[in-house]
C-alpha cells in the first residue's frame, strides 16, 4: 500500500510506516453513525491484514464552535468496532486508548492506530 490517501468519500485512510491514519469528514451527534460508515470503507477499500500484539489507538474529534453533544466513550466504542478485524484482531489488543476533542479548523474525526512499543 502506498503512503498516499485512499478513499474519495467521507472516509479516507493512509499508512505511514506502522501508523494507520483514518479521517472522517463531518460530525454528527450519533456515535452509531460512524460504525457502518468506517466499517464499509475498511471492508471495501482496505487491503492490509490485521496483526497481533498490543496497539495504541488515538481518536481526535475536531469541532468548529461548540462541541457536539456526544459521549466520547460511545464514539470510541463505535470506531473500535469498525476497525476491529482490519487493523487488529480484537479490541483486547488495544493497550492504550486516547480519545479527545478540541476546536479545529474543520469538523472531522481522526483515528491513528499503531503497534505499541515494549516498555523498558
């Protein structure tokens, strides 16, 4: 897979070394909206195989103006369910999970997923 972006709709992704970055344009208050959207993208356009081992997943919601009325834990669960089986085999492989929101230039969600390096 190349280092460039794949996808032309609301969801795009790229690989840079061991890091997979996925962006989703736009925001909604319904966390459940994201699971089928990202899942369909992964199913149709992603061609890498899932791996074993521990992973770090970082999810950042950028909003313009007031933040949307959404629980970040529900957003994280929906997105982890969508990428499970494509980036890693099971949620139990997520050893570190960061979920945050902040004001940005545009409304979007970014997911970064990469293998966790051994400590020590």
